[in-house]
C-alpha cells in the first residue's frame, strides 16, 4: 500500500484553511488529521466539535480525528462521526478501551488505537479485532514542534512484525510527531502507512505547501 499523508490541521493558520484544503484536495491527500485536546489528558487545549462540523462542510476529504481526551467513550457521540473517518482514542485515556473502540465501530467509523511513547505494543493483544489502525505517538502528545523519541523507530518495526505475525497485515500504522521529510523516510522503511504531517514538514514554511506535499509524498513511496 502507498504511504498516505494526514496533514495536522492544528498547524494551519485559521485564516488560510480554505486555500490549504484546496491544495490538499488537488494533491490527493488521504485524511485531514484533527487533534482534539482536553487540557486533562494533554497539557494543552485545541479545536473541538464545531470546528470539525465546519471542516466537513468545506471538503469531502475524510477526517482522521485524534481524541486526546479523558474517558472518550462518554464523548464519542458529540463528534457525529462519519463512516469513512478514522477516530483514534488513547489506550491510556480510559479504563474502558474496548468499549470506546466498539462505540466508534458501532457508529460506522474506523477505530484506531493510539499509544503514547511508553505504552507497549503488547497491550494490543486482546483488541486486535476492534481496530483498523494503530497510531504510534512518536513524541509525547500535547504540542507541535517536538523532537522524535529515537526508540520510536524500532517500535514501528516491532509493531509491524507483531501485527503480521498475528495475522493482522491489514491493520495500518499511523505515526504522529516530528514526521519531518527525513524522519518520514525512516518511518516508512520501518513499516508506517499514514504520516501525520505538522510543523516539521508541510507547515515548516520553508517550501510552498503544494511543493511540500510532493516532497513528503516522494519520501514515503
Ligand atoms: C499532536 C499533533 C502534533 C503535531 C505533529 O498529536 O499531531 O504531533 O501537529 O507535527 P510536528 O511534530 O511536526 O509539529
Ligand atoms: Zn495527532
């Protein structure tokens, strides 16, 4: 499968969202990554339900909603999630991980489990049927612009091997945090499928946005 890009919408200047989304449509972007932070699970706040509603009116690109919130199983209905969307919840954010994933599946969307850097891939053992993808945080959640934690590169490879050995070759791996052009290439070689692109690549402003998309696409072939 070709590597896919999910631009991190929290990195887009709010006054330029429309122009950026046009570029993402024209360059074949797979998902728009939305970081939802509640100030409890993460030491930061970000965008929420009304922003998401407006974004759905603006484009047909499916959303990839990353819920960094406590007890997500109580809040999934707030997001009115759609069948072609990915919705990720954090393993560390609730006592009821399977219930939260099941709620996403029941709503018709694609459940994804997110793991903080310190969380072991072996925690996935009994929820493999409940997920379509795993989001590996390659930095600690909360802020754009952090440095890749080096051991996360091997974690990607370990996870790919683990999923394949268990017979879950179709479960995709998403990486989030310091996905620079250089790191993306390394992460791709280890087996990552979906790349959250933030301030380290698409939004570094070193390149024009469509050139930056092409450069990242090239890095993850
Ligand atoms: C949090 C966010 C950030 C960020 C990613 O989940 O998704 O990790 O926007 O982009 P970088 O790390 O490149 O700023
Ligand atoms: Zn994210």
